C-alpha cells in the first residue's frame, strides 16, 4: 500500500502566501478570542464551588440553572454527567466560594470579645479566632471553658453568615485549650438548599456526591504555572532545534508550535469548551507531537541539502516535504485513530482531553507542512539571504 | 550477584550459532531486557490474575516492583490536615522575643556578647523593662520601659535590628508595640505550609508508600492513599501527625516547688488519684568533685479504671496548666510504665508523672544532623534499642558546653511535649553525638518505637503542628462502567493501530506490531519498578504512546522502501534504512520528551501520571522501534535468501 505516488514532488511553497495568510488570520483571531470573549476557565483556574448531585428523578439542565440562580448565585455551569448508575447526575459549578470578608471577620472577633476592650455582655473572652480559607469553619480559643449556647447566640443576626444546622455545632474540639469549632453553611450547602427550594420535592438527595472548592488565589497560581510551563517547554524546544540544526530553523519551528497551541485554544473557545488543567496537559502534549513532525522534516531538509547541491531552498523544501508526506500523514493518523477511540468510548475528562488532542494533532500536521517550513524559508530569505544555502547544515 | 546473572545470560544468548556478531549482540541485549522486564512484571501479574499466573516466592520477595491501581480506579483514603500556621507565626515571634530580650539586656542590664543573658541579668532587666509576648496576639511583642529608665534607647537603631520582619508602633512615651509585618506573616504562613507538605511527603515516602499523593490547598495538606488496608491507614495517620519537635531541657531537681505544693494543696484542687512521690536524684557535684544526691518531689497521676493513658496525660496537663511554676521553669510530663513480667520484660502503662524543667530548650531538633535506630550496646543483653543522634556543629558544641557545666544532673529529652527520658549526665560529652533510650523495657516495643522516632527525626520536624480536619474513604471516582469504557477505548485504539500497520506494511507491519507489543510490556515493567500507580489518564497515555511508538517504524519502513526503490539489495536497504532514519527518530522523540518533562514538573496527580507514562513510553519506543525490529528484520531478510527481494507492502 502506498499513500502518495513515489517520487512525485508536490509544490508546497508557491501558495505559501495564501496559507501563511490563513494561519496568520487564525492565530490573530484566536488571540482576539483569548481576550474577547475570553476562555471559559474551569474551576481549576478560576476558583469556585463545584457540586455533583445525583437527582432522583429526571430534571432538565434549564430547571437546575433556574433553581440555582433563584438562590442568588451567578449563572452556573450545569453539565450532565454520564453515569449508568445515576441517570440524572449533574455537575453544577458556580463562581462563588465561601469567604468571610475582613469586615465580617472583625465583627465576629468583636462579638467573641477578642482584644483589649471588653464590651458589655461578654461572658467569655476569645483569645484567638481562626477562619478556614474555605469559609466553612471558624475555630476560636477561649480563656475559660465557654458556654456553647452563648457562642451560638453571638452569631445570630450576622448577615451572610449562617451556622450549619445540627446539635453538635458549635462543638468543643480541644478541652485543654478551650478551642471551639463553629461550622458554617458553605456555598455547597447553600447551593443544595437552593436546589431543594427551586425543584420539586423529593428530587434532590440529602447529600451531594461531591463538593469541592478552589480558592481564587490557588486558581490564579495554577493558571500562572500553566502559562509558565508552556513557555518553558517552547524555550527548551527552541534551544534544542537551534542546537541540533541551525539557529535559523528554530524560529519557524517554534512559531509553528505557538500557532498550534494558540489556534487549538481558539477552536476550544469557539466550541464553547472549558479550559482547565487537562487542557494544559493536552496542549503540552500537542507541542511535543507537533515539534516531532516539524523536526523530522527538518532532518530530511538537512540530508537533502547535501544531495541536491545547488537547488534552491524552495525546491529543497518541496522535495523534503513530499518525501516525508506519507510518514507525516501515517504517524498522525495512527495517533488520531487512538484518540478517536477515546473520544467515542471515553467519558468526561478523558473525552475532553481526546478532543483537544485531535484538534491539536490536525493543526500540527497542517502547520508542519504549511507553516514551519515556508516560514523558515521566508525568514531565511528575509534575514539570512547573504549566506543563503551555505552552512544551513552544520551537523 | 544479580548483574552477574544478567551478564551470564547475555553471553549465553551471544553464543547462539546463528547470524553475525552484530545481530547476536542485539539479539542477546533484546532478550536480556525482555527477561528483566518479565521478572519485574511477574509479581504484578500474580496479583492481577489472583494467582493464576503464580510467581515463585523467591522472586516475589526480591522484586518489589508492583503496579498498583490509582485512587481513581480503586478508591482509597483521603486525609485532609490543616497546618496550624498561627503556631508558626508565634514561633517566629518567640524567637524575636528572645533576640529582643538579649538586645534589651545589652541596653539596660549591661549584658555583653551574643550568648543568652544569665538568670541574674534577666531579673535585673525585669526591674527596668517589661517585655511581653501575649498569648492572645501571636504576632506582637509589647515593651514597657519602667519609670526612671531612659526610653530614648529604643531608637531607630534598635528598631532596625528587627527591620525586615517587625514594625514598631509607639503606644506612648514608654510603651512600644512590635508586630510582625503583614507581608512577613504571609510569607511565614506560605513557608510553613510548603515545609509541612515536604515533610509529610518525606515521611510518607520513607514508609514505602510510593503510591500515596500529597498536595496542598490553601492551608490544608491533602494526603491520598489508594487501597483499602486499614492497618496501613492507621500507621499513616500516626506517623503524619507527629510534630516531631525534639528538645533537650535541663531538669531542676533542687527546687522545692512540688514539695511546697504538696504541703499547700488541698485534695479538692487535685485531679482524682494524684499523689506526690519522692525520688532520689543526682543534683550535681560539690567543689571537691563529689557527686551529690538529693530528694526531689514530683506529682504522679495513675491511670484510673476505664481511662486511656492519653486521657490521664490530658488530665494531668489540665491540672498543671492551673499552676504557676517559678520564673523560667515549666512542667514536663513523662509516661510511667510498670514491669509486669520480669522474664519477657513485658510491661504496662500505668500513669503519668511530672518533672520540673528549665523553660528554655538548650538543644532543638534543627541541631540534629542525623538519627539512626541502633541496638543498645550497654543493655542487659535483652536486645534493647535506642536512637543514635548526631548533632550539627552548632548543636555539638552547645551539647558539649551544657554537659560540661551540668555534670551529675539530669536532662530531659522531650518529643512533642512529652518527656521521653531523663538521663543523667555522667561526664562532659564531646564529639557531637547522643543517644535516646526508649522509655519502654520491652525490646520489641523499643525496636518499634526507635524505628518510628528515627523516621520522624530524619524527615525533620514539622514547622507547625497539623491537625486532621477531614477524612474520607472514597470509592473509585469513576464508575465501574466508565473505567470499563476507558479501558475498552484504549484497547480498541491499540488494536486499530496494530491492524493498520499490518495492512499497510504486511510482514514489516507484523514486525512493527511485535515491537509495539514489547514496548507496551516494557513500559509496564518500567512503571512497575517506579512503583507508579495506574490511573485512567495513565492508561490513556499508554495507548497514546502505542500510537506514537509505531512512528519509529513508519520512519524506518518508509526509508527502506525508498532504498529498495533505488535498487538496493534487501540487506543493504535495511541497513541504510535503519542508519538513516535514526537521527530523525532521536530528534523527534527527544523533543516530545522535553514537553513531557515540563508537563511532569508542572502537573500534579493524574497529569503527572500521564506525563510520566509519556516519558517512559517515548524512551521505550526508541528501544523497541529500533533495536527489537532490527533483530526481527534481519531474521526475515536472511530467511528470504540472498538474492530474493522483500516487500514492504
């Protein structure tokens, strides 16, 4: 079997302008999309509260959304989760996380009689108050064994702060230190309450399958780390290409990678997919695969340089690309084959991951044919024309 | 021994009476790698097939490579700890307090040098200046200059001594408040969490639980342990939450504190069952160098029926918190055991007792360089165990000075607020090492305790205590069905690739497929030897690398086709195909490796698992794609005969 006729040389460079134009438009378009409307960041990066609920009866995403918004939440992401055991399983995600504002913290500290001045009605004196970063727990150390009902009473009438129902709240967690823990209703609880209020009775289970929150700070850190890791891998790859081939091969190859990564994100934004940690993993994998394609063709160019003495750089590129065409297509299709299987069979994260990779792989093949090499040739002509054709191959 | 066996195997394969020397070298190498891979995977197969592929005990005991299912596939325990960062802030404040007191002693009490001021100087200082570290506000130090003293000594120079971390507020002409800056405080908090995570990770690692994952979220440390083994969960809980704060403090055996207390106390104020007892203790030497003994009183609280010894400890502590020990003294607690059986040294825990300690720790855990559990040489021949400590240079010289100054006195070794033992200083100890004897007399308990102590001392003390805040037994995060689907997807993808290669390249495709299967096998073996856990993303990575690993063979086969087309003979074409495709293969795979390595650095949990699989896959695929196929290709070319041609589809 043979995919492409042997010995045939395709002309890739003559319509270079057209393809580079298309790529430029795609890249710039994706860049614009990155800021307007901007990517839909997952909870990983944005911070927020995420609850998975298995409803006992059929509900529509629209009903869920309406119920959540009636409970004073921002527009939620409502995602149906495929699960044969729980046919009505949903992932509900809101931007709000429980935080206790500085002002609320001060108010609570005052009510628990912290600090030098002792206001009226202070039965106990708090020594130290700690607020959990998730805003769901407060722990207080008292000077003397406290009266729990008094502690409870101190929280009455505080706006935005509600104690979680239950007999053992607040509770003494450390006898010696007189440390008391007060459980607050978290955003997850509030979300469940909103669902109970907004949906038919008996549909909402007592417990969520999973409640998760990520603080906005941790999210921002992850996001920065993601961008950093992508940039670092680009720099390393550029250095490697420059070292193995020639400095002038590096910009073309790396720009092709940037093109792949940016346009993949652009396509995901257009498709309304969300950008999360898994997407970053997929993009880094794409970068690895795509540079693989490009480098293999570079390798052939280097080899042909010795073979086809005196040929123009144009021709060199066309010959090399044509020779490597079946390999490029074959390798990518085997990988895409596997990915398609994951896309068809897989669920959840695995499926999103496969989709991102498929987009990236297709772009990678396109870019190593129509972006990397033509760009290298263009840059070569523009900036290195005096030493053209000589010394392209160093190794 | 193991290497010798492998070499012998290698030479045995080298001696096969077939092929040329080059081929035999490759053949032998491939076979040895394959056998090593099989041995590494054998125990895993045994476990996975529930003993149907039984692995001999000999190998099971020697090969500890195991591939285990990750948390998402089989569930496990998720422990959440909260780092008590306020404690870390307080520690920092306290160390500034010491420093500030020393500086004040220089200004107001004629103290000189960088040593800690003596008790006398401190009481002199107290008459002139009060320095206070309030318990309720963990980041402040309060300073009051008493009447008649020169408050202008607290000037810019003094403030600048504590500049980067502390800021000063003048409350009045004679009152000053120093507090830790907001920025410094948040960096102390961040550092405390990061350090605590490192240490928890080190402890978990040194327990041999490589599949456990440790991560942080805000001020929480999350430990995830796959599996369902309750016993190992208990061990993890115990080891992780030990603060492992080690301190050496001198005992004060001459103070009449407890004796006075005994006379003054009324039974109502004492905890139920508390008695005062007397013991003879070494209290130093006189001018002639003769060792002195003195009677010292202490409080002893026996465990009452229906109480655990921990509860006794807490009762005793609660009572002690109501006492006011003398200036610069504090009360320490030690577990008391009774010998039950003389012959086996079996014993039981019967209660807790007090010691009067000097409040200042002379030596702390950070002055310890290494700790090692070692059998007790001087023991009665019952095989006692202890922990041998070696101090850092600073710790060693302090220890030498302290032991020199306090011959024939006792000091307390305190671990996590409990007194472990109170050895007598027999002589000045130089050489920077010491030994902790375990409190128990039962050698098996001694061994267990010393191993634990060694582990926590080596992994370092936690910068702040951590408290368990949440604990969840979690089931597999993906339903059984989605796991099945994921695995099916991987299998289908893999099969498609294999079929495709055969269709496209015929015989050469079969060769490539064999190499791909060997690649899969080797990848699993390498992952098993890392002790990696198999997660669903990991399986995806495995299938993906199968798709890529044929890349090397596509490159080679395309190249051989080209050479055949140019009219080269089969043998030459194969030779050239391999040598010319090699650089492209290496370049391509290395760049993928770079991206995967960055991913492994960045990612956590499942993403890291995916990246590691990718890296292992890329490395293995170079080996199988080039070396293994070459061996097979040569067999094929040879069997095709000298002048016959080969066809690559």
